[in-house]
C-alpha cells in the first residue's frame, strides 16, 4: 500500500489507511512504536500491560524473598 509523507507542524506525518487501522485496531490516540529494522521503518502498536496482568504473572518461581532493611541511612523521616 502506498501513502505520502506530509508536513505536520514542524514534523512529518503519514496517514494510515482505514483498512489497516481497522485490521490493527488503531484509533486516534493509540500509542505506537516507530523503529528501524533492516533499513526499514516499522510502525507497530505499543503493547501495554495492565497491572492486574503483571501481578497475576507473579509466582513462586519469579518472586524474590523478603528484603530486610536496617535503620535510617541519611536524613529521611520515618
């Protein structure tokens, strides 16, 4: 699919055709990552993880033991 790079303020922008936006569930404001791979520009939706999903992934194999701390080390207030 071909599109045109256009000036957008002081930057450049690319319009994403509706069909591609629908296929990848892109909406106005969807965060994306732009990276260079093998001399190509790749735009991909940013995968964001929800806190609940990250907490649900914690188990005995990937959690650390309790960390003991001592008293004050500086001028912090306890």
